[in-house]
């Protein structure tokens, strides 16, 4: 398989999601597929399943996609978005149990070296081992 | 007894003083990790010649070292291109982490 694992950032805040994506781009680079979503259409806080699905599609890689989330709804909506994918694709998407900003940068750094989805997820979750 | 052909399996060790202001914080750590990953050999990094050693290809491990400025970084590599890998990493640190592009290609 070619390409790198993609990264999706899901925050309640569009500013947080966009800012996290900026950090990934500037600190890690452009070789990792990356998409973000956050906020509601009215400019407030929120997350929604459709936006997560579109972000997964935008960052899609045959190697898989790792999702970084902030709180509550971001996680549940991301899990729902994953469930809406075709079963074949679903197996290649994970929601990481990691802080959104640090996890996104760690995951992208791991992904940029060509690592597989499991290694990318472990990198995101390793920074602050529980 | 190290082979001079840098492409063959080998061991190499070296050290370099980290003069980067702020120490080995996120951006330089990411650059070091990404450079280390370009090589197939195992690369260990530590702040003492006797270890303990961290995996230079693991961003979490490198960041967890929290290396402050003016620390001597010790490096040890084994496997293909071990010497080349060490030379490249030492050059990166000596160049104040200017030696590798991370992002912001102007084609965006």
C-alpha cells in the first residue's frame, strides 16, 4: 500500500480544529493527508456526524485514517461517523484516545514516516500513557 | 573496525551539543525524528554516553526526554547506513535544525 495514514481533527470549536491543523502542517509537514471539522454552521460550538464523515473522506488514505477528538460529542459523533462508513472502510478508521493537539502532532509525525494505522494510533496515545 | 562503506551494516556512535534555544522542544524534536526515520538502522539517543537510551524515531520518546539547551546528545546507531544516519542527525543539530524541510512548501 502506498501513501501515509490520514489525520482528522474533530473539535467543538472551529478555531481549535483549524489551529490544530495549522500546527500539524507547520510542525510536521504536508505529506500527511489532513482534514478538520468543528463548530456549528451558525458559528457556535458543536460537532456533527456529517461534517466528520466529510472530513474522513477528505483525509482518506488506503493506509487508514486516525481521528483526534476533544470532548464528549466530538468522540461520540466521530464514532457514529465511522459506523456510517462502508464496512470495508470502517476497519481502517480509528478514534484515538489522546489529547487533541498533542495527539494530532504526534500521530502526524508517526504517519509522515510511513507507519501503519496501529503505530500512528499508539504514537498519539503514548505521549501521556494512562 | 567500522566498515568504511556507509551502505553496509555497521555500528556508529557520536555526540553533539544541543545549542538550540529552548532545547529539544516540539519542532526540533519532530525534525530529528523525521530525519531518523529516513534510515533503516536503529538509532538510539540519550543525554549520557551510558544511556538510558530512547528511540530517536519515536517522537513521544524524544519529547519525553525534555532535553534543555547546552546538553550533549549522545547517539548510537546500528544497522544499514548507521554512520550516515548519525552524521546526518549531528549535522541537523549543529545547523540549529535548519537542515531539513518540514513543511510550508510554497506550492500550496
